[in-house]
C-alpha cells in the first residue's frame, strides 16, 4: 500500500506598496536636493560659462542653500531615508567648508585697540575707518551719507556711480569739512589724492596712496561690470583686470561694488593667494548688501547677496577690527 503523496504549500510574501504620498515626498525631496547640487556646481563654473546672468545669479544664492539642505536633512532623517540623508549631509559639509571663514574669525584687531582710538582720528594712528557705498547713479541721500561719515568717524570713503549733482549735494551737506581731499575717476582716467575716492563711472578705477601709521597703503575704488546678458564677457574681463593689481608690491585696500560674491569663481580667482576679503576674515557672518531698496518689484525684500566688498593685501599687516553694514 503506497502512502499518499505529500502536498507542499508555498507561501510568498510581497513587499508592501509605497503610498502615493510617500512617493511624492521622496520625489520632492530628491528634486530639491538635485537643484541644490546643480546650484552648488555653479560655484566652479568656468569663465566661458559665466557670461550671461543665469550661472552668476545662481551662484550668488549658494549661502542660502544651507537652509534648504538642513530642512531636507531633517525630513529625510525623520522618515529614515538613509541615502538621501547621506547626500544632504555631504552637501552641508561642502557648504560649511566653503563659508567657514565667515564664522571663524582670522587674526584681527582687538576690540580694546579699536575702542582706544580717539574720535578725532589722524593719519598717524594705526586704525583706519573706511566705508564703501554704491550711490545708485547719484541718487543716494547726501545728508545721510555725511551723517554716517560723521557718526562713524570715517576716514576714507569710496563711492561708486557718483554723479556731479551728488558731489554738489555732499559738499553742501558738509562732506568737504570731514573729508577735504578727493579722487574722481572719469571714464578710465584717475588722479592722486589722500582721503576720499569718488568715482563717477564704473569703468574707472580711481586710486590714491595714503599713509596709515608707518605704512603706505594704495587705496582703490572698484566697480566691475555686472554679469548680465549682453556684456560680452566684460564681467570676467573687469575682474581679471582688477586682479592684475596682485602683480605689484604695493599694499592694497580695494573697496567697492564688485558685482560678485565669494561664491563666484571669478571673484575668488581675482583674490588669488595675495588678496583677502574682509568679510570672510572678520568671522561675523555674511554682510548682505543687495538689493538695497526696501521694496523690490513692489515686494519687501531684505538684502540677500553680498556684492560690496572690502579687499586688502594678505601679507600687508592689515587686519579687520569691526565690519558693519549700514542701511
């Protein structure tokens, strides 16, 4: 008598289907991360790809990407998306490394030394108070400028896009009594002076030499062309020309509206290994200067990009004491 054949039963288990909501969240998070990575890549875009507005304007907002990355990381960690978390952490590490100088100060002037300087400063002391301002084609408030110069005891004032009318209004407001000397750049022409640098156009780079303590410092007011469509590479060219100052042995203090940020490869190339950015050295965070209008396109917009800079020679003995953005 043969035994009855045994019947085997095979049970297969299927992975639970991902809900449409979870798929949508994953898609959105990865899309945001992909955009962050693409914009971060703009930081290394070669000059040949930076002649229009798209890449330079994208790179200008890189400091704000950290906020997006932190938000994505929180959501990815809470929902146990390990791969996405790892990619986001890598993005955050890059962003921190790129901007660490803005939060870790380099050697700087002690606050006690700055506070000890008398209000009535002279060229003989070793602390120099400087200020740079884009006057928006001469439309800035002359009374306010003079008030800031007086209250902050500014010794060197560099202005860009200055008009003849503004110069007259500044004189009437009393700037000549505070800063009696000036250098005015006219369409590529320059002159020598001592205290105040007032360029009339962005194409000129007026300069002068002053004595600060025992040092002779070459002051330059700069305003490179903006990276917009139709400039035919003038943005790259103007920053390249400004970078040629590194060839000389002078101790430079360059101030102005550079139309570029720390995250533009052209700006960092201009600095090279001999010039440093005061904001990156100060360790006080970012000093956003653009847009400067209280309302932009009828919508309140705070300054979100740092395009105005104070740059100085790295091995000159100069260092930052305090850096402030005044609205």
